[in-house]
């Protein structure tokens, strides 16, 4: 009976330790973060705004250029093989700014083609 209890306790400890190790290896600082998912959501929001007309052509080009700058920032950060805290903070700040700009441009009441719709 003691062997069974010892085996179960050992297995539980190993599983818990492996879970903590996996969580650490997937942290943002080790290139496993959600930066790419967040950028994909932002790209999707830009495209959706372009399709439904809430983002004009010039706004679209400006937001796409901002996303390209974030891509370049991420590539520079990953060039040495890891993203340190300072680099991750810069990327997060750039993505926060981009999200704010997307929201502002989508909700600024400028619509693509609105000048044409008045005549119908």
C-alpha cells in the first residue's frame, strides 16, 4: 500500500513540475507570447474596417504602415534568439498604440465613399 501511495505522489509531483516548466518556457519573454495573435486580430480588424467602409483608404494605408513597423520591431527583437523584457515592453506599447489608432479610425465617422452615397 505504501508503494502505491509513493508512486502516486511521485507521479503527481512530476506532472506538476512538468506543468510549471512548460508554463515558463511559453512565457512572452521566451518568444512564446501572444504578440503574433494580437497582431493577427489587429490585422483582421483593419481589413474588416476596410471592407465595411469605416476605414478610408488613407487611414487603411496608415494603419498598415503601423503594423509593418510593429513587424519590424518584433523581427529586430527576435534577431538574437530571445525577447527580453525591455523589447517585450516596446512591442506591447506599440501594439497598444496600434489598437487605439484602429479604434479611433474605425469610429471617427469618416466613411469610404460617403460623398457618393449622398446623391442616391
